[in-house]
């Protein structure tokens, strides 16, 4: 007996309009997921339960559970997924291995001569460290923790400084190597290599939009306008940062040169990060156990969400939900610009209450077919989707970067959010530019041989 048989009589079903049959799976999937999230069920379990109940509409409960289990196992049966745990380990090694301090010193050389220099240094350091660690929360914690005493010493306002740290930490997620771009590539069967290359310009633009906000609004929030230049020897600072910066060159050079794949590059990143931590003498062998335990926990959470989201994707396809949503969106307007704007708005809203990983896993199968039908390149759409979700992790109620940034600085959420609003507007304006001008994403991949 199926869920439909339990809830409705055959007479009702035979007389029900076609729209009811089309809408029932959407209602069950989204309704169950929303209720479970509201009552506090972990998101991975919420996704899995919602997927199983959606399958239960058409299949008996015993077959539904078997199907969901099979699809969860199949969702993890991918060589490309090995890149995720490796990059997670590499990011944790970098967090403990002294890379943040050296990259901040390097950023001080670049931004120390700008008015409001420590705020600009914060942005640059987040762009550098976030791209290497692959985690916005880790970047907000590491960079924010080091910058906070320096900013307090020079009387930077804590609330605006926290807003700058939180708003700039996701920029590194667009600059490779990026776990979230790897995940999108696996879900959409898009080249991770070209996604990596495509993320450079939008990621840098996101960081520059925050720096523009410092120029425009810093004086209003009483940010000091002095220039702070590092007193350390320039050559020493560059030499200290060069090995860390070389990781990006090694990874991207190897991938573009065909020496190794993105998955193999993730393993090389682990070895290189471990080597640097030991050379810097800030990483001990006794640190490996907690680092590996933390990495295993994070990887388990991510892979469980991948598995349940794979089951949800299959349940949606089985119920023809993507087609239903696609028709709904396409019928809302015939203007491609209006449709892509609508998708952007939906993704911005989704990002405020859903973490990046499940959002990518759930909404890529729904929106990518619509985007390709509109003539939007998959690589470009991947950048648009990740850009949207990067903004979302800075916003309440589920903004992990926001909560980490506030906890590091000791500032209450209510005093930071008003300072972030103008920065949000600048980030959204930058997102609009990236959306409207595909060449911002596709120019570099085109130089590397990508055909679009």
C-alpha cells in the first residue's frame, strides 16, 4: 500500500484533476522537508525522510526504503567524491599549520597603504586563506581571530570590522580550489577544471565589492583612515607567504597541464599542507589525531548529505518534480532575463536558511535544466549558483559564517547586521554583473580551451 492509497480513496483519485497528481509530490517533498527543518531535525535526515515519503507516494513502504537505500549508496559511488575529504583534511592542516598568519602578513603588504588599511587587509586575507582552506567559516575564524587585536589596537569599530570579516570570508569559495565547485561539478557532470578557472574573476570581484564598501561607508562608521605599512622586511614576508601561495599554482598548473585530475590534486594538497606545517614548525605529529578526527566528522556530515540528496534527486526525477517546477518557472515569464532573475531571488532566499552543500545538491538538478534551456552555459550557471549561496551563508538565520564571525569578535548579531546591509547590496550588485555578463565567468575558461 502506498501513501496515496492511505490518504485518498480511489474514487477521489480518479476524479481529481491532473494538477493534483502533479502537485502532490511537490507538496509532500517540500512540506515534509520544511516541517522537519522547523522542528530541528538534522538536515541530512530531513532530506532522506522527505525523499522516502515522496517515493512512498508511488511505491509500498518496503520497496520505498530499499529504493532510497540503493540511491544513497549509488550517490556515493563516485571517484570524484574523494576530492572532498582530501580538501577538508588539507584545509584543517592549513588552519593549524601557520598559513593564516603568513598570508595576513602578505596581505598587509598589498593593502597596508590603502586608507582604512586593516579592513582591506582583512578582505585580502580572507580571499587568500579562504581559497586555500576551502571553508568560509574557517577563514572567518582564522583571519578574524588574528585581525581582531590589530584592529582594536588601532581603534577600528568592532561591529563594522566584524561585518567586513563576515562579508568577505565567502569570496574564497569561488577562488579555486573550492569544495563547493567540486560538488557542483559532480552533481551537474560539469568539468571541475573549467569551474575552477571560471571562479577566479567572480571571486575577486566579490572581494573587491567589499573593499569598495569600505571606501564608501568606512568614514560613516568611523573607520580610521590611516595607512598602516608592515614594518617587517618585504622580502621575508614574501618568502614566508610564497610556499603557501604556491599551492594554488601547483594545483591549477597540474590540472590545466593534464598532470593530474582534481581528485588527485586534492591528495597532493594534503601532502603539501602537511609538509608546510611541519616546515613552519607550527604543526606537530600529535596534532594529527585531532585534525583527522575533525576531518572525518566533517566529511561524514558532507557525504551523508550527498547520499540523502542523491536519493532526493532520484525521488524528484521519479515524481517528475523538476519538470513541474521547470514548467511553473517558464510559464511565469517568457523573458529569459526575468526567469534568471527569479532563480537568483529563489537561491538568495534558499541560502538564508539552507547550508551550501544541500542547497547545491537539491537545486542543481532543478534549475540547471531550466538554465540550459535558456541558453545559459553550465559553467556560468555554476558560478551564479555558488555566488548566490556564498551571500546566503553570511545571512541569518542559518548563516554559519555570520555566527562564527560574531563569536570570534564577541559582537552581538543585532549590531553587526545593520553594518552588513550596504555590503550585501554591493555583493548583490556584483552578482547581477556576473549574471548579466557571462564573459566574466567564461573568458578565462575560453582561454584555456573551453568551448561554450
